[in-house]
């Protein structure tokens, strides 16, 4: 049993106002992600935010990368300082980490793996948009890096609802536990442990919920 979030981190990925506004139905996941963030904080699980961004003019974007190159022209006029800001409904608290990435995967062009290893994290809980973008790419790379994985299906969204359904019901379960936010929060509260009154340090008793 993991105690007080030991070895687990919640990743909140690409939940930036500029991205959310461009994706149909993306705002619908905000309340569920906010719920999951609150649950993680309650259970002392680190919340790590992952944002995507580039230098002004996006010099990191290669013409060889079909998916990213398609939006390079738009990035030429975007204020990157504003673009990478997390949506205000999900704003990080003081002391919570934000990792900047350069591609789809949360690991690509970032120091996320270094941060996770330093914190002793072995289990990642994935949320964010889009399901076929950052969530899929991060899951694949995290699998190869031997992280344990959970995906919160109702904390992800995609422009194509059928793609979201196939990924969360058929593809992701091959590599991860796929849960709804309510079920994950209930599970974490059930796993929560506290020292018994007057007990020695390190002696812990499960909280009954």
C-alpha cells in the first residue's frame, strides 16, 4: 500500500488556456481535473504540471515534423509567456512544479524524467488534452521507461470522441489502469494512512472511508 502518495505523482498536461480554447469539449474536463488535483493534494500526492511551449518564433519546430510544423506559422505571433500559462481553474499552488516540454510527449525536450527520478516517483497518473496527443505519447514513453501508469479517462479529451473512446477502452488498458476521477479519488482516500494516536513514528493505520 502506498502511504501518503509515496511514489505517485499526478501529471496535469497541456491544460493551457490557448490549447483548451482550440479543442472542442475540452472545457468539459476542467471540473474533473480540478477534482483530481484536490484529491492529490489532500492525499499528499505531488501534482506536476506539464506545458508545451517554444521560444518566440518557435525556432525549435522542424519542418520535418508534420504535426508540429503545421502550427509554426501561428506560433510566430503568439505571446509564449501567455500561451504556456495553465488555465486559471487549475492554477498551480506555490511549490508545485511546472515542466516545459517541446513536443507531444511530456518527456520530449523536458527534464520531467530527471525530476521524477529525483522525487522517487514510480507511478504516474495521467490527465490532460488531447487523449491522442500528449496522453498517448506520454503513456508510450513512460511505459518504455518502466513507470507504473494510471489514466483518468474523464480527465482527458480529444477532438475526435471516437478516438478518445478507442484509446481509453482498448489501447491504454494494455499499459495502464484506466479509471474515472471519482474512482481514483475513492481509491486514494481508501489507501490513505495516518499514524495511530501515540504510536511510534512509522507505525501507520489505514483510514476508514
